[in-house]
C-alpha cells in the first residue's frame, strides 16, 4: 500500500505559477507510474499529466501542453507538477495518483490504484 499527500495549492492570479508536490509513502514509489488529475465543480475528473516509472516518458492533456511540467524525484518519493501561465480555467482540485503498472502512462482515472486527498488551485482573473 501507499499513501499520497499533495501540497502547494493556493490562490494565484492569471499568468502566474505554482508548483504542486505529491509525497508518497512506501518503498516502491520508483516502480509506479504517476499522474496528476483535476476536477472542477460540476465537471468530471480529468487527466492533466502523467509520468512513467523512470521519468523518461511524460504525457499531457492538450489544454496544459507548453504550460505544465510533470517531474519526479524517486530518491525523495515525490512527484511534482510545475504550472505556469495559469488561466482561470485551470481552477480545480488537483489530485495525485499512482499506478502500480509503472512502465506505462495510463490516462484513465479508473486505472489508478492510489489517490491523494487533493489540493485546491484557484486562478483569479
């Protein structure tokens, strides 16, 4: 089992930046593929970014390409989401998720095994 804890959310003006962190417990973090998802009020939870077990492959939703960067530090059991040029439509609760099949990036939320509690990101105009 693994526990995930997100941090770094907050209120930022449009055009600004935030970095989210996801700290994982357990000894097998380096074997997991990791993903960031977000959910705005009244909307479905959507895939934002993913990274495979080694960090050598990443994938992004079209809406965040060129603005968000996912990375991981397996020595620290931590995955990051660097968000820049933030827009009001980025406002959502952001969730970190882990998939035990770590060699591939999975886009479906239902395929992830572990989830954090979420952190709120609010972008004002």
